[in-house]
C-alpha cells in the first residue's frame, strides 16, 4: 500500500535492535482517518471470507482492529497479556516472547468470546519473528475456530515470521512489507 509506505518513510524512525518506531500515527498517537484507510484495505482483502470476528492482542492491535471491524460490522476480541502462569481454566492461553520488551508473556482470551463456529480475522500492527501471531493462531486452534487469515500493517519480511506462517497454510496479508532496514534509517520495501 503506497500510502502506508510513504507514511513510514516520512514519519517512521529506525531504532537499534531492528525496531521501527511509528508512534506518531500507529502505536502511541493514532491517526484515526489514516488507520481507517488501512482497515478499509483489510476489508477489501478479506471481504469474501465470511469473517464474523476480529482477534488481536493488546495494546497496539486494539485500535487498528476496531477501525477495521467497523467495515466488517463484527466484534473485536483482544488477547490480554498476562505475566503470571496462574492461568484459569475458563480461558485459552498461549505463551509468547515479546519482541519489543524481551520478556515472556501469556496471551489470554476468555472461552466466552471465541467459539468453534467463529471465522476469525487476526489483526496486528507488526509482524517480525511471528511469536505474537503464532500465539493468536494457537488460541484460535484451541477454540476450534476457523482462521480466515491474518492482516498485518507492517511486516518486516526479512525476520521470517510471515513466511513461517504462510508455510503452515495460513493466509497472511501485510499492507507494507519491509525488505531491509538499516541503522542509518534507510528502509527498503518489497516489490
Ligand atoms: P513478533 O512476535 O512477530 O516477533 O513481533 C510482533 C510484535 O512485536 C508486534 O505485536 C509488535 O507489538 C512488536 N514489534 C515487532 N517489531 C516491531 C517494530 O519494529 N516496531 C514496533 N513498534 N513494534 C514491533
């Protein structure tokens, strides 16, 4: 999506540790009109898939998921991040490694909000090594829900998480795919 690539070039900052900071429009301050356009694009991509629920993970995924859900007219469920291993039996949970914080966490969703009859679109802001998405996929599998696919705003393609998921037969659509990012701030996109 050219519009998104231009916005990343103009407003994004490359930080050490392969982190792209897009706090001015996506991760801290949210440009609602712009992120709605991203949601519209996710709807165009997945409109024919029978999606009846959007699943994401707190915190950055929530705004994007809600602005996407308005086009599908479906509810959003977000996985909560829990530190404790004290997980109750009325939730689905999967452990993951946090890319930005470096710690382990449990992604947790109440069994009340994910059903075997659901057809789920998973939404997130970034895809790097794939840990966050794999946790959400695992939660859908535990619930017996069908996965329509994953919609990602920014995939850092060179980190391999997206291709691992695609190799499992999961449809992953990323609106911007970064081929390389250098410490001096140069960002190259995939064709
Ligand atoms: P993964 O689990 O695929 O390794 O990383 C994805 C998660 O880590 C996303 O949910 C996102 O919150 C965070 N993340 C990964 N890479 C970046 C990045 O370059 N910038 C920002 N802001 N977040 C990232």
